[in-house]
């Protein structure tokens, strides 16, 4: 039984990528389809990093094309991450394709832990990832990534990013003593953030994850107005008091034109270490209700688990400490979904536009 190119296309049009929820033809993932004497070859280029699911996608595509009548199928699966459009009038940062801001209205909801595991999960999926700790008053990423020492500055102006678990990282915590409080007013804090962002020589990052301090103050406004943010992830817990502040954070990003990629609900469920009893000690369904109210996506829920805290405190967050665990799997699923949402946003062409110079001749 022979197969035509049209039949291959029809089979791929009926096949839905479980990560993007789109078929492989309308998403333009399937490319260079060729059929010769019953043998089909094609490229599948995904818009998100997919190291952990690449073999599943390959098998799914090859099985669908074989079922359409191909004698043999060879699908070459890869991914390509492109730079996406950002707020009007804000330029992209050299060496950084996409910036993902991780925010919460309230402190203590596990935002920094979520940010570092999200960054590590994107890296585990094959992306080049950086982490910027934007919490000037309470930097926690040096501890969470297990990084010590000071960054080098070969030219006396720009800083080389520090490295931890494959991430490029920068934090005010690398530049000051751990006991030193930052007794600074707002303008100094925003200036420090801009310098950490712009004066770090980021090296070809697909994603830069920014761990924001809680609230909707100076740092958040600076980020929204002067930093090319691709999208924001809001972290909350299910309890009403956290959701009230998380809603404020979400509305702030909406007001300044930063797309909301979705909401992560942290500490959604406690599982007793002795008997396995599940208890929702902070309430139930708050994050999902918030998503319904604002028409945004619920990215996932994480349990209140002592291992998450222990592993992050020891400088080896869950995604690297226990990559096969259910918790790491949840973080990776959230990361893939965030990458898909970034991939859906309009592509940035600013770097391709020519400079127009008007001069008298």
C-alpha cells in the first residue's frame, strides 16, 4: 500500500501535540514532508524545548504516518526557540531571547522555589536558561543554586554570570556579604536591578527567568516599563489572603501590557509523611478560581512537601536532586506549558528591521 504526501499531511492534521494542544500542520511543526516509493520522511520542529518528550513525539508522529499507509517513516524531531515580542518601546537584551518574570503579590508563597525549579526544568528539557535574582533586599537564589564566590568582571564594567546546575545566574547576593542588609531606597534598588540585568554578559539564553520580590512596587514597575518581559508567571497558595495579593500582581502586569503566562498554585495539598493522608490545609481550588475569573491558564499545583524545602535549602532543588520524582515531573510539565505559551506569543522582528538614516545630500 502506497501513501501520498497529501495523506501524510491529513494524518498529521488529525494528530494533536499533547503539549501545544494543536495539530502538527496548522502549528507549522511538520516540515519538509517527502514521500518516495512508500517511504515517508519529515522534520518536526517544536516551538518548545522537548528533550524529555522528544522520543514520545517521534513515536506518535511515525505511528500516525505509518497508519496512513507509509511502508516506512523517519521523523526527525527537534526544537527551535525564538525571541518573542515584548512591551512597546522596550529593546531586547543582548544574548537573551525571552524573559519570564515569576511574581507573587505576597511573600512566603514559595515563589523563589518555584522560579528556580522552573528554570532548572526548562534547562532539563534542553533549553539554555539563566536566572536573575531581582530580590535586592532578600536574595535567595545563591543559596538555592548552591553557588558561592564572586562574579568576575574582565572589563571592569560587565559581570560574568555565575554557574549552578547548568544555569547562568546573577544576584546581588553574589556581590555583598550574606549578613549585610541592603538599606537602600527605591531608586537605588531599581538601578541595581537594571545593572544586574544589563551589565551581565548573558550567553545565548533561550529563557531568562527573573525571580521578583513580592508585591507591586518599584522593582515590578521598573521591570514592566524598562525590561523586555515576554510574559509573567504568578505564584500563589490556595488561601484567600494569598489570592487577594496574587490578583493584584496579575492585574498590575495586565495594566502594563505584560502577558500572563499562567498561575502556579503552591502548597496546594499536604500529604502526611506517616500515614499518607491528604489534607488541603490552605484551602482548595483558589488558584483555579482565579484563573477562571481572569481568563488565564492554571499551569499546575504543587504539594506542601518537606523535600522541596530541604532540597532547595541545600542548594540542590528538586528538579536536579530527584529528577525522577513526581514533584520534578510536575515542575517539568509546568515548564513545558510555560515554554509553549511563550512560543504562542507573537515573534519579535525588531532585530531584523534595518536602521533608517535620514541625511541631507
